[in-house]
């Protein structure tokens, strides 16, 4: 999906291109205070005007119908906003408030990345509500939902559960009805917050009843760095459109990809029989069909979002944890997440649904494992299954992992799709070895990308 580039540890080495830099400390005019992580969801409920009581949801949605009069008829009718207008800082005080740690703690004494995905999803929505704030209305007339996780890049293998974490973010690009939110995560190290993660989410605005699209405030970049961020947002949109148009569900594989699959097929022919029907694995290889793990979740009201559907962060956490278990089981050692990309929220998941998750390794190379998690739902009243999400995770194992071989044409397409996603984030061999083997030095703080 992305061009081949140095993707690992670029934050700590100061290699981010200007178009991908995110602010690390500029302040908005009101000197907005840093929010506690627990306040994010509470603030979202306040903005939308919903109750924490599930049974009050229908009443709240009826009240939101009255907000339709605040919806703009065109984008030109909305006041433009700046990047610093949506800037938010959120603190996750794992070090200073130890009682928070258990929720975020893994058995390896690291931070649960699935919980971080939940926090990023909530923060992305809040950032977009800050951009579209209507001062005349007590509640926002917009329903902002996550449309896509474009990419999440890591530059540390693991995080300490005993040090404070800070999230920052702001809107970096705006279309007619969609917004791109760029976020960063920092962890306290030697008395200063050092970058460990960068994420790009795409959010869409819907009307007050979440039934149709709605216009959002235009964004005016200020200065060359903000203009570079905005241009990068335009490029990201074009890249997503191009990648979608080349989907293997729409177009045949390229000549190079067809050659790859044919060579893999030849490598699995039994040399004794030389038959199309007789297939054997080469050394240090595994059939793709043997790399699957599945799970089932009942979607209880506890996991609902502010619009009474299942929280997107919950879906990401469950998919990630199953993907991590799949990589761990396949590689035989502890995997580290390197990148997350191209998570499309195709359909909302209703409270009470049965959530089926299917995870499998679809591509491997060296120490890398590309995992695809497919999510589908069925209601309690019928057995019809509907795809809601497809998740793509890139992991790095402590040891070299077996090659994965497709047996059928469908698995061959999964292999090529996994290879495409892997190539979109792959780095040079030097960077790969550095990320896995060398001790990580003190990360360099990012430069401010928006004027104070």
C-alpha cells in the first residue's frame, strides 16, 4: 500500500520525512490542559450527549434528531479551522498511577498493544470533534466514526508498563466529509517523553442520527510544515484509491506475481511422481492452511461506543490479540508488532452480534510474519454472516520463521495480498537487523511541525 521505505525505528533516528512529522508539543491558543486517558470517553459522551446507561440510548438518539438544524448545507458554510484547533494531549499515567497498570499489563511485563489500539481509536474521534466543534450547540450535530486505520508504525519492540505514556494528535487533512487524524505516542524516558509510535486514522462525519454523510470544516494549513502535512494527506488518499483499484478481488495478479505463485507451485511438486496432484512441502515450510486460529466473541453492551454499536477499538484489540497469538504459535517465539495498516471498517457491528474472527499467516520472510485477520458477524436471529473488517498486522519474531506455502488458488491470492502489505512497509536488511538485534538508544524528540 505504501512505497518501500525505511519504516522501522525512523522516529528514533529522526528519519521522518517532513510530510509525516507530527507535532510534539505545540500548544493551542487556549493552552488546553492535558487530558487523563479516562476523560477521553467521558468527553466524547458529553460532546454527543449520550448516557452511560445503555437503556437510555434510544432517548438520547431521539434528542439528537433536534440537532439536524445545525448541520451545514455545504462545506463553504462552515468556518475554516487550523491544525492547532484540534490539537489534543492525553496522559496515560502508568508510572505515576500504578493502579492503572493491570489493565495494560502483559504476562511478559510489557504494555498490551491491543489496549493502545483502543485508546488511539477514541483519541482519533475526539480530535475530529475538536476540529468540527459547533460553538452555538451544546452537543455536536455530527456523528464521527472511524472509517480506516491507514497505518500505525512502531519504533520500539515493547513498552514499559512502569512509565507514563502521552498521546498527542491533531487533524492533518480534510476532505468534504472525511478527516485524517495523525497521532503520536510517547513514553517517559530520562525525564522526557520520547516517541515510540505514529498512527494515521481516517474518520468520516455522518449526520446527527448517523444515517447519512455530513460536511466538515475546511482546514487551512499555516506554514510550510503544515502544508507538507496536508499534501501528504492528499497523497495518502490517492494511494488508498490506487491500492483499492489494484485489489486482487478486482484485478488479476501482475506478471511478476503470477511467476512467484507458479515457482512456489513447482517447488511443492513431488519429484518422484511429477504429478499435479502430488504435493510435498520443501524444507522449513508450512502449508498456509495449518497456520489458522479462530475465535468467537459475543458482543455485549459493555463494549458499545457512544452510538450504541460495538466500539471499533474493541474490534481492533480482539483482532490484534488473535493475530499476535497466531504469529506466536507459528513462529514458536514471542512476536513484536512492527506495523498495522489498511484496516477498513466496512460495516458497523451491532450490540448482541456474534463476532467471528479468523486469523492466518499469509506471508513470511526471514523473521517477519504477515498476519491477516478476517472479521464477520451474524445476528442472534439468523445465520447469515457478513464481513465487517479485514486487519493486517506485521510481526517480527525473535527467531527466523518457516516459509508459508499456499495450496489452493484462493490461498495464493492471500499470499500475494500479504506480500503486498509486507512490501508496503518493508525496510532494508540493515534496518531489519538493527530493529531486532541492536539495543535501542535514546530516541530523538521530533521537531515541532506546527508553529506555536
